[in-house]
């Protein structure tokens, strides 16, 4: 089949015989399109913006993550993060925030498994100390909270699956929450994520929700127990 090129060539790449990730224009691809560096950015991308207010700054961060939809209209339709932008009135973090967004966006566009970014960012600790979010979840740094936002977005688009407690653990947690209903009233402004005031920090989910239950330290948020 002969194809006539009637536009100016602005770039090119060599396609190997076994490379089926993309087909030439006009030739339908028989394979599922995967995310890779050569995927062109569409004119319009769907996305979401998250507001992050921390005690470290008087100004909030606004994190925007835009996604690209691959194989649209087919059973293989998937949504992948394509780029990230972070904006704030606080200028003291401007340089490293710009650098971070460019690096994260580059990893998104590279293709493959990009979920590792969540764990890498959440493991960054501020030498001056972290802070607790509303609901009792501990954030070791501002970078870690950016990673937490990316994780929430990836779960929202189905890239990450929920790995919470099983049915037995959920039932046990519900029973213990009922027992501590009076204690939760003191922190009712934390909503459904409220936990007893005497609860301590969980090393697994980083939430202040660990209590002594039947002689064992048990987390009321994720179900982690030192006796299991």
C-alpha cells in the first residue's frame, strides 16, 4: 500500500518489524495502543485539580493532573496520567516544584508502570518534621502529600486498586468504632475518618488510628495488627 505524504515532515522515527505499538497513518492497528514516548498530546485532555492546604504555608497548593485516554471507544479503553501542574501563591518552593512536575510528567509519558512514583514520593521526609492532615493521617513532607494526591488520582482512574481491609477486618473495625463513639465526638470535625483521641500512629497507613484491642496494637483504619 502506497501512502502519499502531503505535509511537511517535522520528525520521524524508525519502526522495527516487531514493534506494533503504533501503526502508520491510514493503516488501522491490530494491537492495543500502549502508552509510550511517541504518543502525541491531544489538543484537549481530561483531568482533575486538587487543593492541598498544609500548615507549612499560608497558601494552598493546586495540583492538576491531566490524563490521556487510550483506545477510546473500544473494550481496551484505558485512562493514563499524562502531565501534572502545581500552582501556588507561595514562591519559596517555585524552583523545585517546577522541576518536580517536569520530571513526573516525563515519567508519565514514558509509559510502563508509573505507579512506583507514589511510593517514592511518599517516602520523602522533611528534616524539619512532618504534619498531620485532617483525619489524622501523617504526612512526612510536602513532597509526600503530592505523592498522596497522585495516589488518590490513580485510584480514581482505576490505575491503582483498593487494598484495604477484608470483610472480617472491616466488621471488627466497625465494632470497635461503635465502642469508641463517645471519644469520636470530641473530634467530630474529622468526619468519617475520626478515631479515638488516644489512638497512636500506624506505621503501615500513616494514620493516627492504632489502639490496644484484645491485648494487641490494632489499626482501626487499615486493620493492621501486631498479633496477626
